[in-house]
């Protein structure tokens, strides 16, 4: 095995599907793969996203340990964007690892309506269908 004093890896989701205006928790794990203890600065950035916090400083961890952190992210618009996660070693700022996480926010999700809301949508669609199409069919029959 190579002697690597400072080395680490990040694990986080590759893609997130959510809805506009609903916050979600982005979990980020940093694993120390080097031979020295280290701590890390995690910076998060993204367009059309409310991110809190945007910077996280981890405690110092030993070799082969993992530190878990998270940030709360809220999509502000209904278009696909991404969160850029940048992790920097605090022992040496020369070691940086980045990851882009796709965020795909929809305007609404069906579970938001609940069962009653879903049934109301179906009932409204049925009423509109029968009112519009029955009248159209009745008019066509009268013309014949």
C-alpha cells in the first residue's frame, strides 16, 4: 500500500428528486483514507437553491474513520440544478475533492395531495369530462 499522508473520499447521493419549496437533508460522509488525522471543510453551492449551512467544518478524525454531516437544501424553482460539494483537507488545503449532485425538483408531488385530494382531482376530472363530452355528443346527435 502506498504511503499517503493526506487522502480522503466523500460519499453522498448522486441525484435527488424533490419538490419546489420543500427542504430536504443532504447527508455527506467524509472518510479519512490517509495515514494522518485530519479534519475537513465542506463547502456547498448551487444555483436556485437555499442551502443551510453553506460551510461545514468537521471534527478531526483518525485514519479509516468516517465523519457524517448534513445540510438542509430547499429548491427555489422547478428546474434541474446541482449542488456542488467541495471538501478540503484542513491539514493541507492542496487536497480537494468535489462532487456534483443533481437536484431535480418537480412543482408538485402526488403524495402532497393525500388520498382525499387525489379523489377530488378524479371527481373534478370526471365531472368536466361528462359535462363537456356529453353535451358535445348530445349536440351531434340532435344535428343528425
